[in-house]
C-alpha cells in the first residue's frame, strides 16, 4: 500500500510540474500501478449480460450519509432521501444507457424479458418481488423494533427504490412485494415504506411467507438437508429485484448471490440455510468445489427473473454479526479516505456486480482488519463455477432449477488495481466488466 501511495504521489508531482493534471493522463497513470488484490489475475471469464453487457454502475455521493457515529446507524434522519432517490434514478438510467429513469426502467425490463426469450417490456399489472437483506433484524428472537447495531437493508434506500418503481417505472404499489422469509422486518421500516405514494406495498417475512410446495429448490449436487421451497411471493412474481448489502461476512463476503439464503422456506424457522445444510459449502476455503450460490443464481425462478441487482453500500459492515460503529464503518481506501462508502452499485449482470463487490470489500482495511475470512481468495469459487459454465471446475452439471442445463449467466474478472478501479471494458476491451462511476 505504501509503495502504491508513493507511486501515485510521484505521478501527481510529475503532472503538476508539466503544467496541470489532465483527467485522461491521471487515469492512464493510475492504470499503470501494479495489481494489489488478493485474487489470482485472469482474463474475463464468461460473457457480459444486460442492456449494456457487463456494466456495473457505481453511484457515490458522500453527502447522502450524515451520521456522527452515535445512536443507531439506520435512523432515517442520518440519510438524505432526496439525494439517495437521485442516486437510484441516475443508476437505473446509466445502467441502461439512457437519459432518464423512466427510459432506463423500460430498457431494463425489456432486456430481462429478452434474456428469457420473451418479447416486449413491463406491462402494468405484472408483479415484482424485491429480495431485501434483513439478516440483522430478529436474528435470535421475534423483536421487530429494528433496534440493533447489526446491518440490514437501509430503510431510506428501500423507500427510494420503491418510489422509483412507482413513479418512474409506473408499477402499482399493490403489485410490489418486499420479502425476506428468514427474518422479520422492523416495524418502522414497514411504516416508512408503505406510506404516501407507497401505500399498498406488501412485506413478507418468516411469519407470513407461504411455501410453494410445487416449487422445491433442485440442487445440482446431492447432499443431505431439509427440502427447501420458494415462497409464493417469488413464484407468483413476474420480475425480481435483488437488493443485497455490500459487507463482509464470517464466511468471507456476502453479496447478491448469498442474499438468496433468505429466499426459501424449510422446517427451520429461524435458520433456513442451516436447515438446508448449505454452510458446509462456504467454509472449506477451496476452489473448484460445488456451490449452492451458483444454483441460486441460475434458478429460473430467482436469477432468471431478476431485472436488477443492487448493492446497498451507504454504510457497510465488516461482518454480518458485527455491530456497526462510526469507526468500523468508515472506509479508508480511495476515494472514501476515512468517510462512509455512501455508495450504491447496480447491474443486470449477477457475476459482474459480485466481482466488483469482492474487489471493494477485499481491498478495504476496515473490512479485512476485523474479518480475517475476507482475505480468503476462495470466496470467489462460485463466480468461477458460474463463469466457466458449461464446464464448471467442480464438474457439477448445474441446471436452471427446472431441469434444463444452465448457461453462463454473466462475466467475472477483477480490477486492475485498487487505485484506478478499472476493468477490461474501461480499458478498451470488447468483453469484460465496465465500471461506470456517477455522482460526485
């Protein structure tokens, strides 16, 4: 890290001596810095998908968060709702290559339908399920106050996403369901996200979720565990939005793929993933092994219907069980430099967005210094399993959950270095990830 900083300072000094800093020159010099990630470098694996294939939009607005580190992190008054709504709308537009959120939503829906062999776009009356990550709420009991320092979906971001769907995409509130069937939503969050123009939005949790017994999850690898059913709010939806958290985890990282550990129901009310016996595949620190995260990503009723992947990175936790504090949530890598991440990531490519999320998390001192497992390069195993389909390294014959062979669902690679944060398409290649930064 010290070598990278010295190299950057030298570059800046030389450019200043030459008479100023040109944005193109600065980007080129940053790109020349050595790779400093934990993962083995490789060419892009797989092929980008989406309205703009392989694109991941990064909206960064430092003023979106105003928290002094005292009281609970999640209190709505700590966030600028108008600015976060703009982050959502601008991300949707930029992700689709459009000028407005209205046009962006239309293009994203059309792209998802095309990927499923369907024509047209969103039609009023079609239903949308939003998978939130409420892992930090009602973890050990049935407390719905939300009064915990652990992480869960940002309430203001969820409200802004819902408002964008209603006001920009033209979706009726009663056609939207927010769910996490492994946890209980905080009462204040439900009230915040069902008031005003959002009246009619439904919330489904572990007490109200209904198992669709005609929709068991078919794992591509045989192992013991309870039968897992998708909830009716998922099987009855025409589209899905995966709203995950960008945070560390005691098993490494948790991103969009693992967000679906709250998308199924079995006999274990409090711990469905443990009832399914899934954690054994996340703790081996091995590459080239079967991954249930790959199955969940490929399932036609989950990943197949996903019109948008989002990573909530407004305030990031070092681990799922950590209490968020002003100290451990302030990021030190550039460009945050001791402030909160204050970011939102969006994509239609499930591999691209999780690849970007891994690069940010594993390069962040606030995460890796308090969470040793986030330094384990095998956390990307599921991305290699998916990106190399149909020849997954483990030899697993993954399906789409309906018995059909599953094709590669996106593109996976890692950035050139943590200073430039550029991927293959940023560097002029025709394949790979394109990270587009908007906002400040």
